[in-house]
C-alpha cells in the first residue's frame, strides 16, 4: 500500500511537471493585429511562455495579463528601433488602469516597448489602483517593465497614489522607462507600497504632478539607480517608513520642493542610503525628520553640509551640469569623485557622481585587466554574408546570456546562445540555418543579446 501511494505521488508530480514545462517547450509568437486584432485578445489566446508582438498603432483598451507568463512587447523587441515605443500606444481611455498585473505572475513576465497613456486609477486605500501600470499585491514575482513611455495617466480618490505606476506588496524591475506628466496625490510618477526588492533603473521621472514624483512607503530594499528625477511639481522622492532604500548614481534636480524627503515616524533606523548621487537645484533642501535615518556618501547634496548624515566624500557645491539633460561638464566636481569602491564607469575611470558619467578618452580595456568594462554587442562580420557570419559580444559581468535571431517580420528564427557565462569576450557563428537546421532565405535579419538588464539588437544581411 505504501509503495502504491509513493508511486501515485510520483506520477502526479510528473504529470504536473509535464503540464508546466510543455507550453514553454512549444512557445509561440502571437502577432497583433495580424493574428489577433487586440492586445487583450492575444493575451487571452496565449499560453504560458508565449510572446505577444504588437505592431505600431493606437490600441484603445485596458489589458490584464491574467496570471500568465508572457512577454508582451512592441516591435522594439525584435528591431531595437526606439521609434516603435512612441508609435505603439496602449490608451486606457480614462476607464481604469491601462495595464494590470493582478494575479500571481511567474518569473519572466514582461511588458516592453510601449507608450502607456490616458489611464485612470480609482479606489481608496488599501484598494488603490494606478492610472498607467498596476502591479497588484497577489503578483509577488518581479514583473519586468522595460523601455516604456508612461505618461498622461491619473489616479483619483482618497489617498490616491501611483499615477504612472503602482507596485503594491510585490516586486518589479522598471528599466529604461520615461515616466512623465502623470498625476496623483503621492507618487505621481511611481509609488511602491509595501514592496520588496523593487528596482528602478536607468529611468527618467519628470514633470509629474503630485506630492512626490516617486513615493516609497512601508517597503524593504528598494533600489533607485542611474535615474534622473527632475522638474516635478513637489518632492523628487519621498521615502516613508521603509528600510534599506538606496539611491545609487541618481540625479535629482529642478523639483519644486525638496529633492528627497525621508519620514521614519517613531523609528530610528537608517532607512535611506545615498551614494554617487547629485541632489541639486531643487526648491528646498532635503527634508529629513530624523538625522539617523539617512546616510549619504560620495554625493553632491545642496544644503547638506551641516547635516550629520552628510558623510564621507560628500560635497555641497554646484555640479556644473553641461546641459538640460544633466550631463556633466568636463570640469564638474562630480567627475571621478564617486565611491572608490564602486565599479568604474564604462570608460574605465573612477565612478562619477550622478546618473550620467563624463566619458573620458581612455581605453575600454587594459592589458592588465582583460575583463570588459561595458556590455557590447558588436556588428557581425562579414556583413553582408553567405553562408555564415560571426557575432562577437562582450560581457562586463557573469550572468544568463541569450543571443537570438529574428526575421524581418519579428519571428524568432533561432537561439544561438542560451547559457550562464562568465565576464569576458565571446563570439558565436551563425550558419544561416533555423532551429530545425533548414537554410533560411536571403534577406534582412536581426540578432539580439539579452544579458541581465542589458539588451541590444543589430541588423545583418544574408545574400545567397
């Protein structure tokens, strides 16, 4: 009897494993509007692991991923052409959140390459919804929002928050997005409520209308890095009753009130850590209600010189921005003034302060250090080619790497590399064949690398 129970348990496990793995092995690409007229219709028709690829156009709808592990993206995914971001628009028509993640979403769920606009978030706390992108409390895993423009969205109601993006009791990676012209009482651009390990990376948060552009409340280990927060109506960022929040290589400038505000209530723990950042030219000095709650190092912070949290390597001086994009001038005091223990800038020199580094005329690699200092996808050689070509790439750090080939219609032709690789220089040869070993026809193809948060796409020409 015991043997039968054990065998039955193993059988059930195997069946569940097969049900989970099978859709991934046979993942499809569903095209909008070629296969389905609407994005939501494509999501409804999709299976676990599928990709929904959307052509340029304005799609007036409110979409919900419905707990499916999907990649939903514009043609930016396959071409790398950023014009697809502005030309592929999901318009919420002031009905509700434009995009919703309300149920448990498996790791790998992704939204990429869209303009998200005209959403309306409604509901009172704790049932708050974002205007633009809503990541609900049941999601748990890190949703990836990449290369999106999120603008013209609004959240209304008592204690409304998250006009552009609202992350509630979940995690997210928000990468290379522009979040602007959104409205909410708090966190008009982005609000993270009871979140954990959410990352805002390489974004621009600007011209948002509300009490703060980024609001972080009751959260743990939130990182904001390589992000510019500027020209917002009130505070650039407000961190409230949250532990382990980090601002790394950020520029916070031109906001109407304080660059940052930290509220800790009755707690006395360090909750906000600032390094390699610039906080300058805002309407008011930083607003800190408990001096032990902030730790700043190797940063330019206007009005901070007399504060106890103004730590090692900090400066209170004009950063001498070169332009309205907050790039650094050649004589900026922020150049080579970052934490010496931080990774070097991509040009191989000591870290600069702020979101943008000042590129100096130095060699990317030195003979003594063969590790690349940046991620690079090189142009294939030869190009045009027949029948094979070499694709070289550089990895700054170890991680999962995938190199894929797409045709001109965005269909995946073949995956050349899918492995965990150490940092270093690599190359792979494509023999002009698809995944089934069949020779493909002449024409334009795209090859794409994904290595962590790095993504790059290049074009090549096959002439037979």
